[in-house]
C-alpha cells in the first residue's frame, strides 16, 4: 500500500492548523506559513543534507542567502502560498506554489522535507495541501524543475498531473493540475485555514 493510501485525513484540528495521521500512525500538523516567517524555513533547511538541498535548489547551498529567504517567506495567500508540516512541534517540511508572472493560472511547485522524516508521507500531505489551495485559487496548471535523479519528486508530481521531460539535462515537469486521489488531508479544513488569513475570500474546491 502506498504512503498516500495509508496517510489519511485526521479529524483533530488545533487552532490555526489541521492534523493528519501519517502512514506509520504518527500525527503531523499542517498550517500556512505566515508572511515574513523565516524560522521554519531555516529549521527545515538545517535538517536537510547537502544532497537534499542540491535536489531542492538545484545548486550547492551551504546556507540560505538572505535574498532567497526573503523571497521564500514572501507569501501572500494567493500568488505565493507555502504550508508547513510539523511533527512533535518540530518543523518537518514545507511545500509551496508560486504563480508564474506572465501566466497566473500556472504555478511552480516545490517542496522539501527534513532528512530524518523522509518516507513517512509528509511531502504527499504537504503537496496535497498546497495543490488544494492552488486549485481553489484558480491555478489550473503546475510545473517544476527537477534533477533527473529525483525519483520521489517525479513520482509525486506525476500524481498531481505534471509529467516530466528531459530538457538540457534537467527534468521539466508540467501538466494540468489534478488533486491527489484519494485525498491525504482534510481539504475543507485546508481551505478554511487558507481563508482565515488577511487574504480572506471564499474559495471553491469543486
Ligand atoms: C522529495 C521529498 C520532498 C519527498 O519527501 P517524503 O516526505 O519522503 O515523500 P513521501 O514520503 O510523501 O513519498 C512520496 C512518494 O515518493 C516515494 N519515495 C519516497 N522516497 C523514495 C525513494 N528514495 N525512492 C523512490 N521513491 C521514493 C514514496 O514511495 C511516495 O510514493 P507513493 O505515493 O507511491 O507512496 C524529499 O525526499 C526531499 O525533501 N528531497 C529533497 C528536496 C527535493 O528534492 N525537493 C523536490 C524538488 S521541488
């Protein structure tokens, strides 16, 4: 049975976050990253090996440069949305989408999970959360750029509709957004949380 089939929405919700039970029975919580919030970014980055950082950022990165940190924390709930997963009160992973400037119904997605939490289904639930918000916000297409060795990411992206092709030595993933089936998060709770912030609007997840 796959991670996603085993991970399932959990009925328990704390204020401002939603809980999800991972395939091994552990609880994770998910919440939107706040604008300008950098501590979880740094914590997740610190929990990633050099190889994992290279897969995420496609370059060697011993530390997160300030301009990149500013860019990664510049979320606004619509153009740029990021969600944080926490396990036992520790930041464990982040996923995001950013709309393309010239084509706002297409969004670039990216995600990372601290090394010691790999394989528990965290990227799956994070990707489910951000693609749920993306779909509700009118994003219709997703894309990403991957290192050719990044099998888990390629697999995950294919599940949300982005197929890959090799371009100049990198994998370009692109396709019409479809939500993960079956859902691994409580999508109503995700949309409610996405609406709670300053960017309050009614979202339609269809
Ligand atoms: C890619 C990454 C986010 C996956 O995180 P994760 O929490 O371990 O992923 P999950 O447990 O949700 O597993 C996702 C899928 O990948 C598969 N997978 C996980 N590790 C794998 C591996 N080493 N080899 C092959 N498949 C793997 C899982 O089986 C799962 O597939 P399923 O849905 O059929 O069960 C994590 O490895 C990471 O942070 N890598 C470095 C950063 C990165 O590559 N980011 C993506 C670039 S945008």
